[in-house]
C-alpha cells in the first residue's frame, strides 16, 4: 500500500507573490527527497503487483511503464500548487522555523524514519515499540499522539489511501481488465476502511516514535507546539492536498498499465 505520511515536514495571496517563499518552503521540507521515497515505494508496490497479478511476467515493458509513471520531477510539480497558494506572510513564518537548526534536524529525522519504515523488519520493530508503550504515560507516546491529533493525520491518510484505491479500481475498469460498477468499487474500497484506519494509526505511531528517538523532551515539546500552530495547519493541509492529487494520479496511471498488461497476457501474449 502506498503511504502518504505528513507529520511536520510533509507536516493558497497570488502565486507570483508567494513563489520565492514557496520555493524556500519546498526546499526546507526536502520535497525532492520525499518524492524520491514515494517513487521507491511505488516501484516496490509495482513489483508486488507484477508477482501477484501478472505472474511475474511483466517483463521489460512493465518496468519501463512503471518507471515512467513514478517520475520525480513531475511528482514534485504536481504537489507544488497548494504550497504556492499559501500567503507569503504565512510562508515566511513557516520558513523561520523550518530553516532553524531544530527544524532541519527534524526534517532530516523525518526522512530517515520514512526510509527506515520501508524496510519490513524496521517497520515491525517500530510497530512493536509502539505496542509495548501503548496506553502508558510515556512522554514520547503523548507527543506522537499530539502531533497526529494536530494534523488529523490518521483521517487524512485514510482518506488519501481510500481515494487512491478508488482510482486504482476505476483504472482497471476503464482499461477493460475488470468488470465492476461504481457501486461495486465503492463497496470494495469502503470494506477496507476499518482495517486501514487501524493499520494507519499503528504505522504513524511507530514512525513518530522512531523519528523522535534522538530528540530530548524540550525538542519534542517544541515540535508539538509548532504542529499546533495555524501556520503548520495550513502547511499540513496544503501538503495533503498536493500529495493526495499526486497519489491519485499515480495510482490511476498504474491501474491503467496493469490493465493493459493483464489484457495482453490474457489474450495469450508472451512476456512483455
């Protein structure tokens, strides 16, 4: 499952005026590196689809198609508009913190934690760490919960994932690989909601605990306080809007090329 995780760093005045400050914001949150992670997650997911749905017969054409879908510069451009639409004064205040020593340290830790969570063993360890602390008075758990609540991260991630899943099924239908009505698709997508919400909360808590391991109590308190500001809320909403659009486009494109490959193989085609 593709994930969209926006804590602090993943977390609309005229675009022309906001442009320079928006460029700084995007640089400070390491948007290129974030999209590179999203690309790798997409490529990994495509490998799973090849094994599970194409019998490992995707071949060179499948890999070329997938590589073209997960184009980092195009993904970055797809997420820019909501950030550019934030007013300049808000972006200036955001950039003061994002560009601080602590801001950049947390940004680096966010990237490191995201990368670590791509490894199944590291993800299991992070989930176990959360399970061991769940329900306790541990200050790290409280900080992680505060960050999730401030950004409404569980609901936003669940909504983004369900929209992407909806687009994926629609692409398979539009591509002629599946025969499903819109009602069938909605029923299938909504059947995943409860499990998805539980999984998302566990993943986010494990991820945030991993991210915050090197931070002391004062740094964690500052992190939480920033996430609770209106400025951080604006950034968080803009990032979910931008990343949500990107993920929907990516999953639809992936579904269409999967449908093409399924039909080709089903028609007796050899390895592509």
